[in-house]
C-alpha cells in the first residue's frame, strides 16, 4: 500500500472529503485477457499509473495497489479498497471482435459514479457507453473487489476490439486526466 501525496493544490477547489484508491485489475501473475498483441495486465497497470499522476496533479491524496508494472495480489488490493470511500479497479473487457464499449460493475450505491466514469470514457475514446451495472452483469456472479472491497470495476474498453483498443491506446493520457477529474469531484463531495 502506498499513499500518493504529491499535491499541487488546485486553486479554489473544495477540500478532499473522501478517501480514494485506484487499482490495476491484473499483474504478471494474473495477466487477464490478451488480444491484438496486448495483455490486459500491461494496459491497466500503465493506466493506473497515469490516473495516479493525474489525481496527484489535482491535489487528490490516494492509495494505489502498486507502481509501474508491479501490482499487489488481489486479496491485498481488496483490503486497501475496503478502507477507501472511492475504490476503482481498472480492467479491459474481452468478447467477440465486434464487442465494444465501456461499463462499470459495482454495488448500487456506486452506480452514479459508475455512470459518470462511463460517460467520460465513452466520450474521450469515442466508444459505446454500456453503462453502470451490478457486479453479476458480466461473466462472473461475484467479484472480490466489489463484494469484499466495496469498490467499482471500470472496464475501460474491449481489448478484443481493434477499434476500442486503438482508441484507448491513442487516448489513454487524456482519459486518465478526465477520470481523475471525475474522481476528484466525487472525492470533494461532502
């Protein structure tokens, strides 16, 4: 567990009222989906780092489950998520080559944040918005990060879609900035 505290204060921003954690859903030991020459673990670890940097620039103190391509085991990430008010784990979806879009999986209390994350991701990447869904809406009936950690899973795009993947690769920095903006706003709500 690592606190990111590099704070470049955002002028006239409300103080942070909620704790934040960002997580990469996979690692070298559990690489997730692979398609089109990419591994999910590599994409989400890099995206976690980009989002962490963007949160720090917005003055948001937050936790991560690792740095660079290093990622803690899921049980440790779940323990960190459990202690955060806002915990987001990044993933890439997998499906047929025509499957496309962004979605979140969470408990109902996180649907509003999930909808905001989906909207900004769909807008930045130019992909479909599949919306905020319950944790059992995907291929799994129970997700540890959601059930045990109380977090939200953000399926950034379909790694199996050449269009989604190209959009993500070209737009990931801008997307990280926009995700950080949405999370920063949520963290400052009393």
